[in-house]
């Protein structure tokens, strides 16, 4: 993916999709962060291979690399620690080591995606909690210096469409966009906002939806179709992110109709996902229920209905299914055809932070949920986490 930061301009001209080295914190509005530990991260058992560099174009013939699969690494909710109401909600080492185990997998992908669950801002007040008793309101304020850790881990694009992006109002939203922009991390979430990336000449657009204010509303399916069609006009591949569905350990299944949580309409996720694929989306990535859900292949396009909690430090419930996590690797052809992928299982334990899980607990859970919810349309999940399209049904004689 091409990065736009001046620090790496020369490097990106030579390798359009390679991830950059560690990025220094932006001068504004972020505060200088503590340096990362020099200790090398633990490599995963089977990291995704890094994408090969792009060679110079030769005449009109298409480069073999232009036809190589495009690899996505997608994760769910990311909240690295909150300084609200005080800094007791921040992790050890000021968060510098929170993502080190999963960084090699994210950096190996052409495009690494996550849902940023909370604004990057250093001050301000939260109207959300103005009339709540202490400890009864969940508002997150992630220090701006923590943006550096997202870049170091390898994130390329973040969704800002969720129910915590506005915890500190427009000041928090503006600060978040400024920090991510200074680090070269793309973002999407507000109406009309599209994240644009490019991998070996393939133009990728990402649009993000949720059920919260100041975002594209996934409950308005007709408008969602219009947004995706507009994004498709300027891109070869369209990725749709959504933050929706009911929350909790008992909400791992995707119902065939709309979902509610605490009296709020959280959307009809099957109808939304199918509609945006019909409109031209090639990959749909869901998050919001705080648990992992099944994988469906609809018209040859992958839908991940919930990627679960990924890096949620502090007050999150990480018991039982809430602690299971994963990095979803997806390989797409440049025309959007699903070529396969892999589940890299992870888990979190209180107070949080992702750790690779050699026991692979998330793999059979995803397989079971996929089979139970989607039947013949369920993505095939092998014991080692490899993903493939479901085999066509064979008629009995």
C-alpha cells in the first residue's frame, strides 16, 4: 500500500505496497510518546508472507505481480487504553508493547485494517458522561501519542464508524483524524468519507458504517447501496466495514432479521451485507458485538460478521467468548475474487492486549458458527485455520 508521509516518500516510490519502518510521533496534535522497547517482538507460529516488491512497469504488458493476490489482515475493536477519567486506565510501559505479538502478521499484509474504538485526543470533556455516575459510563480517551503504536504495528486503515468515536465530541473526532493523517493511516466513517489505498496498481476504497451519529448509517440500506456504488466508481476493489449487531457472549449467532440491544436498533446485518455486495462491494468486515461470529460467502464475496474484541485494554469484559480474538487474513484477486485466507487465533485476558493463541481456540468456534448460521454458504475452515470457499453441493444419484 502506498504511504503518503514525507518520511517514506522515496521508499514508497520503490515499493508501492511494502509497510514502512517505525514512524516517529507527529508534531501536532500528538504529544511525543515514550520510545518503543528495543526488544524484538515474538514472531507468530505461521505469519503471512510479506508481499513482494513491485518492479518497474515494462511496456503495456501486465506485470505478474499486478495479478498477485492482495492480502488483507483485518481485526475488530482496538482501544489501547483510556486516560479518562484518569491514567489508571493506561497499560504498562505506556502501551508500547501492547501490540508487539501481532505486529508481524499485520505488517506482512498488503492492507491491515482495524476498528478504532475511541478517539485519539489528550483533553476535553465528554458530554456522554456528563450526567452519569462515576463508573457507570463508558467513554474512552486514548492519548494521541498512542497513535504511533498503531503505525508501528502496521495498520494502514482504520474505521472511525462506531459508538465510541464521538465520546469526546467533534474535538475528539478532529484530533483522531489529524493524528492518523499525520501517521499516514487512512480512515473512514463520516458520511462522504472514503479511505483510498493502492496496492500494485489496484485501487482500493474503504467505506465504514455504524448505527451511531455522524457516521454512515447501516440501517439505511438504500443509502448504503448509494455510498458503495459511488465508491466503486473510483476504485477497483471496495471494502465495507460495519459496526453493528447486538452485544454480548450470548450474541455470537447472526439472526436472519434485525437486531436490538438495550432498546436500540442495531441493524439487519445479513440484509445490509448482501445489499452492499450486490452494489459492488468485494469484502465486508464486521465488528461491534464484542464476540467473534461466523463467515459467509455471498455471491463469491466474503462477509465476516464480527471480528470481536482485538486490543481492548481496561474496563472491557474479556471473560469467556469475549476474550477470544483473531486476525483474519483474506486473499483477494485484483478483481475481487475470494482466493482463501487464514484465521490467526488470538485471545485477551484481563486487563487486555492481544496474544497469539497456540491452542487455536477461535478456529473451531468460527467453523461451528459459520456452519450453523450459513449452511452451504459457510466458508470452509480447516483445523489449522485455513479458509476456502465452500465446496459445491454434489447431487446424490
